[in-house]
């Protein structure tokens, strides 16, 4: 397969196993970026926060490990493994973790 050949599929038996909660800071890595859908895996140390921001693209957040709080459009939601959110582009949101967290962020194709 050459570098010009599109990837037919991507398989991860466990997304959470692709990273560890760091001792400090926030780690992000893009695992897939095909056909307009980008998968970014985030790992946040205990006590970290992503300050309120927006995205130019619609997005899905899926918590894989840990806990915290998601504030989206002014509403607070507790986060635990399995929590899932889909939000429209330009929706203000922020995430705070107490004990550390791993989540998958799916950026959807532009409208």
C-alpha cells in the first residue's frame, strides 16, 4: 500500500488503552482523520480543565474513563464513563476533571 492509498478502516480494540491519564497537564492525539470525521483522544490529569471554547464543527464527546463536569451552553452535566454528548458547531462548552479523565472527541464533517 502506498501513502496515496486511502485507509480502508481503522480499528482500536479499546480507545482508553491508547493513552494513560497523565500526572499533570492535558494530552491529546489524533487517532483518525478520514472522510471529514476527526477522532481526537484526550487524557486529562486530575484537576485539569479545558476552559470554555467553541468549535467550528459539530462534535461528539464520549467519556471513556474518569469523571468530571461538562458545561455546555451554560448547563452543567456530571461526567462518568459512558457519558456522551453531541453538540452543534459554535456551542460554548468547557470540561473539568476531578480525578483524571480520558475522552474521545469526534469532530464531524463541516455542514
